C-alpha cells in the first residue's frame, strides 16, 4: 500500500506525465481509503484546469466547459 506521501507525489507527477497502469491502480486503491488524498487530487486537478484555461486566454473559473 502506498503512503500518503507517495500518493501526493504521484498525483503531482500525473499532471506532467502519464502514469503507468500499476501506478494508477495503486493510487486508486489508496483513494478508496484516504479522504485526504482524494481532496488533494481534486484540488490539484482543479488548479491545473484553472491554469490551463488561463494559458488559453479564458476566464479560469466560469462554468463554460463547451
Ligand atoms: Zn492518503
């Protein structure tokens, strides 16, 4: 089982590279039992989307998802 530290590291990594199947699988297992890491992933994903929208010249937080 991965530790929270390893999972948060993998979440960060996943924003910059594709994780392997086994990495994703072990992360998913951890998310099942750990609300802290689920929240962390959600926040990272949210921030990442906001940054991407800014880079595309769009408003970061409106609800227009196309
Ligand atoms: Zn955790």
